[in-house]
């Protein structure tokens, strides 16, 4: 595949919290970007930043490279191959880059359908929440033909601080799901030890200050400490979306005959949080659920 020039037109399909942050990075880097979202008002801020707004997905398909960021496998199937989807347009893109978190099986099917139409497909999910993305600190993992990755790489690297090619097939999906499994396990572990310290009489702020200065500290925990102190569960990544990724991850584990005792336990605690009304809250609300399960009444600090 020939190397692409920097004059390519870009399309962006899906401008929710993550999609808008990612597309915004491409716009600020000086790229020609056209955006589309089912709810058109969610493209308003990007239009103000310089993006064109497509009326239909078919209008978007005329771009050289189309990025997709949608929430579910069903959404991805619809916007790619459904009625009015990208592959039904009169003019097709050269490359589709899907940044959604979906199963490897769904990704492979989308790759098959796009190849039948002569369109290259790159799976390229991303780490980080919308704030991390906006700051240019995210990392994208990509899989698909190496030449396709190299063609899309300048744009991937404009979105994040770097991108990593991990294989010719659907490996990027597995990397992303493993990343989110680990993130869920971290949050539950952090919730347990913080709640234990607080119930034992240690101020939450003091415990987290201590933890954030040890060798166990991480940039992510430091960044989220103010939210744990104030009990601010404004969503960066919802508990429901985390449950979706745990479903995907545990399905991979079953297929690979991989025991996941910690992951399986955290999955049930995520389900507990959703059952307690935290479905649309940030997944850091696992801390509140942990504290309440121990009979604690926690207050903002």
C-alpha cells in the first residue's frame, strides 16, 4: 500500500465524550476533518473548532480515512455495514480506523466486510479518558496490516502521545480489554484499602497522600485522588461501560481457558455497583459501594 500524503481528508464518526476529544486533537493539529454523530448537536463544539459537519454517514464516507468511536458492537455494525452505513456509500474511504472497544470476533467480521469492498481496516482502540485524551497523553494500540498502520500512524500519533502496532489481526482488541480489566482491578483494590484505612480512623486524604508518595503510586491514582476525596462521580468512564469490557474480557478468558479469579470477583462488584444505582456514574464510584458495604457513611473531604 502506498504511503499516504499529509493532504488526506479525514472523517470522524461518533462524537461522544471520547470521540469528541480525539477528533479535537486532529483538528487542532491542522487536519481537514469532517464529523458525523447520530445526535447532531454533539458536533457543535467541533464545528466551532473548525470541523465540517456531515449530514449523513454517506457524506462522511467520501473522506480518505474515516475514524469510528462508538459505544457497542451493535453500533459499529450499523455504522459500517447497516443501512446507510459507510460500506453502502457510493464513494468509499480508503481506510476505516475503528477506535471502539468491541470483541475480537466483531472486529474480524468488520475487517472481512470492509476488505470485500476494497477498504482497509485498522483496529485502534485507545487508553485514557476524555481528559487524558484532550491533554495528548493517551496511547493507541493498533492491529491490522502493517502498511495500513503506517499510513494511518501520523494521525494516530496526533491523537495521542504515541501509538503501538501489536499485530496483523485483532490483537489490539485484546490489549485494550486487558488494559481495562487491569484498570477495574486497580480501582477495586484502591477502594478496598482506602476504605479499610478510613474505617480504622485514618483520614482519607492522609492515606491517599501517603500512598501517592510511595513506590506503589501511579499517575492515574494521583490524578483521580481529588475525585475520591470529594466523592465526585462525574463520569469519565461509566460503570456500565466497564461492565461491558469485563464481559468481553472474561469471554476471552473462557475461550483461552485462562483462570481469572480476581477479574471474576471484580465483575460481580461492578454488577453490585450498577444494582445500587451507579450505572451512569464514573467507575470510581466502586469506592462508595465498598465503603457502604462495610457500613460506612463517607463524606466529601
